[in-house]
C-alpha cells in the first residue's frame, strides 16, 4: 500500500475515535440530564424502578464504543502496514 493511503487510513481511524468519544460523552450527559430532571419531580416511580427503559442513552453510548473500536482497529492496521508493509 502506498504511504499516502496508510496516512488516510490512520486519519479516518482518528476521526472515528473522536466521533465515538463525542457520542459516548453526549449519551452520558443526556442520561445525567434526564435523571436529574426526573428526580426533581414528585412522581419518582420511573426514577426508582427504572421502568420503562429508555434506550436512547444506551444507544448513543453503544454507538460510541463501536466507533472507538473501529477507530482503534484502523489505527492499528495502518500502523502495522506502515511498520511491516
């Protein structure tokens, strides 16, 4: 593989890592704001029992972890090809 292709692969991997971290942190902040707003209400049944489940926050965090994993894999592959290619 030409050197330029490896650099592009590693840059894309870095972008995936940044996007993944952004999605993960966004999910954490949304979850925190949601539970803070729910805990201030008088009817806290949903807060105490955790029912019904809200998949939005977990989805953002899971997507973030997937993007981070893909980014790390791309960086490792690019680095390996640079060293041994």
